[in-house]
């Protein structure tokens, strides 16, 4: 990979600014390896909970003109087995890994962080914002700055890994939430999680397309929302941001960086351009840097 | 890339045997043997099913009634509608003028019937072996015969055809003739044995894994250690691809993503 793509993030030098976000591909060591070999610089596991979860019934995805909705329902084999996958991955590949974790209280997040301490994962990401388990757990934790503060604080008191807080776009003031995470000691933010949730209806069967009825909205239509929220959050926090939401091209990566992100996640893009999207986007970034006269990706800064 | 989802009326329901039904849809799709669709009533679930027939104007899928969801589907009648996504995945290679051996066990047989038709269209000579637990579970026998192929039928209990396994019949055939190509679909342990017995002959098999998104993003059906996605790069895999998969024949993953190890052979 081109040296121009190398970028520093929380003490690590990544080979590419592209991140495999939580929930995409990352259920197994093989999947993580595939994304790394395809050119992602940082890989995130599916969100791991204390106990295994089967997730929602099928259908779990549905597409529309502007993107897709999904309601996987946080399926995962549990934190113990999930971290074994990270161990198996690390036996073969050196790329850094984020362990995404999902809990319902500061105590649960504390316990999850204790597991991550004993693992090969390099970072811990707190999924505070899944929009697809409203029936089960109510409004996502990241809707309230107090919950965000308490959970991040609780995890910071135990975690030996840098802590990343994953935020929801469905809030009145992203600045307040981002500040709460930073004030509690978060080392980075990851944003945005999928929007909504939304809903799609089959007009012939007269039923919702998803078994869960509602599902988080992702894909190209998310791009303007993501850029606006990252721009706002980065105006008031100093910690780096993993930006995601509608990133499917090298140009999108430059845009999201100019909005204030340090790294860029690619999720739904794996559907739109195939698993090779990481390679393609890396190439497009280098092309842009060359044409626009940047030495490396780190030189692309937030606009005013 | 655009997702291919449509809502179709079931034109016909064919009862293959007590536990197996085929839905026929009057809808033109572009598909090759080995590919699958995701079928849902948008009420009780959604599962992948191999395409068992496909011509210019219609296609069919054949399913074994094994659980709650397929049980609900078996109550559907001509005129009822279902949601279909696909076709997805890779297809079997169709050579020209070659000698082909098809081996199928249980639910693996219907997509091979679709394959047999396409092989014959291209002037290949086809020998088919199908295996079932018992005669009442046999399927596609008449369909095969319509294409001019008389399948060798094997049953575990000898209630139909010869007593024995697909492997027994395959070994007998390989003693007498050397096909140019071997195809297999069925339980994974059977697939592994077919591959092992294929003795340097090119071989393609149809692999099954739990599926969720079927569009390559959720990782549910990815196989270790290379993260091969059965819904995109599969379900048809050749020997070289299978050789890279330590997971093949060893384990699969349940809905949570936890490993489920295979125990012993069934066919």
C-alpha cells in the first residue's frame, strides 16, 4: 500500500485510513482477515455482548433507492468467543483491531471492558447507539449525555485499552453528547451509527420488509447527515473521530475528513462496490492526493 | 449494485414427496445452476433455497419441510405471494462435450437436476447418482428421467434403488470410467468424501451456510480462514477454493456466529 495512506491514530500507525466498522463482515477471524487483506487499516469486530445473541429473524436487510435498512439485532457469539476470533486473527495478521462491545448498563460495560483487557484487541469501542433493539432495550444510551458520561467513565476506570465511543445520529445536540464522551475520558469517537431506524413496506404482501419492521438506515443517503454531525462534533472536541456514513469512494473519504474525521469507515459500501472497495478507495485517495498536491492523507484537515 | 427483490405469485406447488415441495414462479430470471434465492413470506422468516429449474419464462425452488418456517411455507397455495431476493452466488461450470458425474444427497439433489439439464444442452454425457435416507424421501427421479438421465439411486435402508451411500456408487463408477468433471451437492460430510474420492478429477461442490443478508456484508456465511463469503463467492466452490478452507468439513456457524462442529457422517 502507498505510504501516502499511512496515518497515526491513538499511538498506532495505520496502513490506511479506512476502517471496517462494527457489524460489517467481522463475525469471524476469517472475515476480519479478508477485510485487512482487501486494504482496511483498522478492523472492528461485531458488537460483542456478555451472552451470545442470535439477533433478529430474517429478513434483516432491505434496499431502497438511496441506501439500505438493516436490523441484524446485535447477533454475536458472546464476548468470550468473539475475542477468541480476535486472537485467531492476530496469529496471522498484525493489523490493529477494535473490539466493539454492547451492554445495557455501566456495570455491564465495565465487565465487558475487563474481558477486552485480557484479549489481543487493541482498542475497545462502546456501541452506545444501536437503533435496532428498541423493543428490547429502549432508546439507545447515546441519546442521553448523562448515560454516555457514566458509561465512558465506568469503562475508563478499568480499561487498559483506548476507549472509543460510538455515537448515534438521532440526537438533538451532537455537541453535548460528544462533549460528554470527551469529558468522561473517551480517547476517540466513532460516528455515525445508522440513522433512524427506518421502515420499508412491500405493497403486494402489505407487510414490512424486515422481520423486525424497523431497521437502521445506511448507505449513500447517510453522507450529508454524517458530514454535518462530524463537522459539529469536531468543532467542540479535541479527540479524533472515526467518521462513517455513506462513504463509498475516495472522494467521500476526503469529504468526511474535511468534515473533521481522522479515519473513515466503510460499511454498506461493501455491498455497493464489493469487498474490493477498500482497495479501490485506497487507490482513489492516492490519486486525489497526487492531483491536489498533498504529501499524505494526514495533510487533509478539517475545513473551517 | 442494485438489490434484486421482487414479490411474486406462486404459479404452482409440486409435491415431490411427503416432506418436499417445489414452488414454480412465472417470472423470467437470469440464473445458472447452483445459484440461490432468498425466499420470504415477510411474516415467518426468510431462507436461502437453491434454484431447481429455470427456463425462459419461469423458475422453481425445491425445499424440504424441516422446521417451523418451511412448515408455514408448505401451507402456501398457487396464487399466494412471496418475496424473492436474488438470484445470488456462483454457478456450476458448464463444459461442452465432456463426461460429467453428478452426485447428490438428500436436499442437495434439486439444484443438480437444474445442472443436469444445462449440461445436456451443451452435449455433455451425464451420469447421476442420488442418495437418500429412505425411498419415501427420494426426489427428482422423474425429472431426471425426463432429461434422459436414469439416476443411480442409493438409499441407506435399501428401500429404493440399491442399499448404500452415494460414495459407494461413486467408487463403483470410477472403477469403470473416468469422468472429466464431478459435481456434488448434499450434506457437507458427503461433499468432503466426494472430494477426497475424486482422485485428481476436477470437482465442484455446493456448500451451505447459515445466511442472513445474502449480499455479502454481514459476514454470517463467511468461511475461515480466508473469509470466503458463501453468498457471494459461493455456494459453488471448486477444489482449489475448498482447499483453502480449514472450516470445510469441520464446523459451521449458528445464528449468533458461534462455531458448531460437525459430528460424523450421515451419507
